[in-house]
């Protein structure tokens, strides 16, 4: 089994994500301790809600610094939904500074017929990467904000009405999925298995 630590900052869908990781062969630890996070060998950052609230919790508990320390050690890190969004430099949601591990700004989705966007959408790879091997796929999304498809770290894109977003991203050992793998049936399980096998390199 592959050890993975799920970051518990008081928000996000931690329980369901842990269950999904365990079904995929992960040996899961849930921790809110910055020392544990900074020393972990594989990290998952879940997310639901707003970027501003997530960043306030991460900063107040020392977890933001611990995540940056882990990324500097090239630890494989996967952010999910808002967990992806806070990997970037800024979010228009709450006009907040984020972790800055990836370049770019998270913006409200333009061209969507309805927000928040809830539903199943195609995820299509635009870059060959260990995390995109099983694409194309159909995954479940629940969000109003995203990064655009033209960012340097985009691995896969998704069309939402008149908008195209980056639905998977990565640079170095830091990666993210805008969709919810724990709610995406077989497509989600495949991504989690790929993440558990990923060494953080391209």
C-alpha cells in the first residue's frame, strides 16, 4: 500500500476522499499537524467551499507553510477542486492570495449558463503526463471558479458551455484536479490510482 496524507484544515470532503483513496490502495493518514504535513511523502489537499476561507485556515494553522515546504522537497501533491485553486498565486474569489505553487489566477467562470456549475463533463488531455494516461474521461464537477485553459501548467481541459477551463494541472510534483475524483466513479478511481503510483516527475 502507498502512504498518503490528507491535509485536514477544517474544510473539504476529507472523509469521502479518504475512503476513495483506501479503495484504490492508499494507506491514508489525516493530519492537521504542520510537522506531519511537512514530512509526509505524498499529500492530498481536498477542497469544498471558498478559496478565501481555505487560505485563512491554512495560513492560521501553519499548514500553508508546511505545504510549501513539502513542495520544495518535490513531494507528490494533488489538490482537488478548491484544493487545486489554492495552489495558484491568487483567486478572484474573496480576492485572496493563495499558495503560489503554480503560476496563474483563479477566476469566475465566464460563459457558463449557470453557476455554480454542477455536473458531469469531458476531461481531455492536452499534455502527456503520468496523471493523464487514462484520459479522455468523464468526471463530476461542482464549482464556480477555475483557471483558464491557456495556463502553462494545464494538463487537461474541459468545456463548460462557452468556457474552456484547465481541469487538470501540474508543474513538477504539484498537481491538481478541478473535478472531484471521489465522486467521479471509475474515472476518479483511475486518477487516484495514478496519483498513488506517481513519483512527482513528468
